[in-house]
């Protein structure tokens, strides 16, 4: 395990958890890769933008960041009228949380995107004066018009691109369905923005589409959540902005190098949420590919790597994959390796060794299945397939209980009556509050970490 270390900069470490032993003829190798970034944080951190710290990254000074807040101002935000007021208050709270020196803008989103502050295609630099001006500009926000989220994202991208900073982040709030553009238009906007900035997405109330909000967060490597009661928006926006201000390093990639004959079956993030990364690979030289992980502060995440190796005889061993954390050089030079770990394969006739499942691998395989069966169960429930919904949500209850995922278990208990959690025996509730069902669906990919 190699570590990246530089004074006043975050340090990255990679740990690999696996059972490397395979039986004769065994070919599938699974590993959980834990990536941890420490020593950063909003105070005393320094920006990492390549092999050397940038001049602005003086010890004790936080890295440059740019943030665009996108607020839904469509007609539905007037029902009830408190919703728009809560959205204004939440945006003001987020602006108050901005660190001095961070550049920012506010965008009003309807069937088109409009700059609210500072305007003229610019970003403002946060200080007491600009924060006060931005909050004054929020008073002009009013509800009216449709919803075309792709246009909001494209404007945010144009604004953020003008910022010469490593951390580029969006916060998006919507209360309705994306009715004034096609799903293809939204996907095209997300494809254009992916890798250019990260974005947290929030749905307020219960009239929005869960799959649209989670699609935005997933594509832009941010978080998705529901704020069922608009009065909770200010606290949520403050938390989101605090997290954004804590990011120290942008555009980190997980690089997977595999020897000749090794096939990659999948790469996914499994904590703090399940996020499929397999199809997001970009080639990085012979037999190597990069998977995006977004921006990092002081935090730890887990990834599940599964590869298929060629058959080998008893007693043989091989390097199945090398996992590295890579930071690109903004000037286009050689990327920096922050840390790396190795995934191995060893063939043995010891049945006890080769059939043991690593606890980390077993835990996260269950968490990934939990996210999947919740989605399948809720989809079945919506389509009227009572038996299918009962079976899938029962399996979800069983998995949540077995893995100690208490938060998901509580959300499931609002949708089903649990008869026996150990066997997954449940009954669908006759009446379920829409907010409870949407909360379960939105948070279905949140996982708990394995107890090490």
C-alpha cells in the first residue's frame, strides 16, 4: 500500500480486502478497495492541482472552489406559497456558508435558465458585500413557467467553466417533473456536464420524479435526497454547502491496470452509496482504464472490483489487478499517483481457504442487492404486481436486518408490515404516504459500512 504525502495536503491511502485463494479452475476474483483521504478539511488544507501545490495553495489556505446554486422557479413552486419562501431562505443559508474567496452564482430555473446573481455570465467572489448583494437578489425570485433542467445544468456549466479553480460544484433544487424537455435532452446535458463539475440534487415536496433527481446526482457524482417538508430546506442546503466547502482535491480517478488475459467484470462504488462505474471507464494506456470518483475532502469510500483471470494450476499465483488513485495534471503533464494497492489470485487445493468469502466482499454484495431489490419492489408495487413487490421488499427487509442497515430498515417499515425480518416475510401496507415511498426510493442506494 503506497501513500501520497505532502506537507499541508490531504493524504490518500488504498487498502484492499479480499480472499485471494481460488480453487482449481476458479477464475472470479473479488476485492473491496477502501480509499481514505485524511489531513485535509476546510481549515489548514491546501489545493492539490498536479505534482506541485499551486501558488494560491499556501499552507493554511483552502483550495479554490466555484459553486452555482440552481433554484427551481417553475409555477408549481407557488403551491403552497411557503415553498418558494423556503427555497429563498435555503439559498440564503447556503450563501452564508460560502467561504470567503469562493466564486459563486445563483441561477433561477424554469423552462429556461436565468442568472439571478451576479449576472452577465460571471461569478462573484464571496465576501460580506457579495453575500449581502446575492441575498438581496433572491428577493426577486418568483414562481412561473415550466421545467427544463438540462438548460439549468448547461448554464451552470458555462459559469463554472469560467472559474480557474480545481473544485467546481453545483447544487440543484427541483419540486416538479422535467416536463419541458425530453429525457434525451436531459441525458445529453448530463453527458456534456459529466466530469466538468459535481452536483448535489434535491427534490422538495412529493411532485417530482425520483429517477430524474437520482439520475442527475449519479451522472455528476453528487448526492440525491428528498426534502419532503420545505421547512427542512435551509438545514439541508447548509449541510450540502459545508460538504462542498470541505472538498480539497478534484477529478481523482480510480485507475485499474490488469495483466494480459484478465477481464474486468465490474467496478462499482459501494459506500457511502452504491454507484455503478463500469461503463464510465476511459482508457489510460495499455490495459489500464480510469473510473471517475469526483472531489474529495476528509472522507473514506469503498469500491468493489471484480475481475476474471485465466485458469491456472494449483500452487500458481498472479497479480489480478493493480488499483491506483490518479490525479491528472491540469497542464497536461504526467498524472500523479496518490496511492495504490494490489489484487492477487492464488490457486490452492485447500477447500477451506478457497471457499471462504471475505467479510467485506460478502457485506457489500448484500448491500448492492439491497439497493436493487428495493428498486424492483417499488417498481412492481407501482405497476400493481403485489406478489412481486411483496417478494422483493421482503428480501430487502431480510438484507437490511442481516447487514445492520437500520436506516433502510426503518424506511422499509413505512412501506411494508414486517412479519419476520429474518425470513423476509412481509405484507404490503394498504396505504403508504407518498413521501415515505419516495424517501425509500431516493435513499435506496445508501449503504452501511462493514464493521472491520
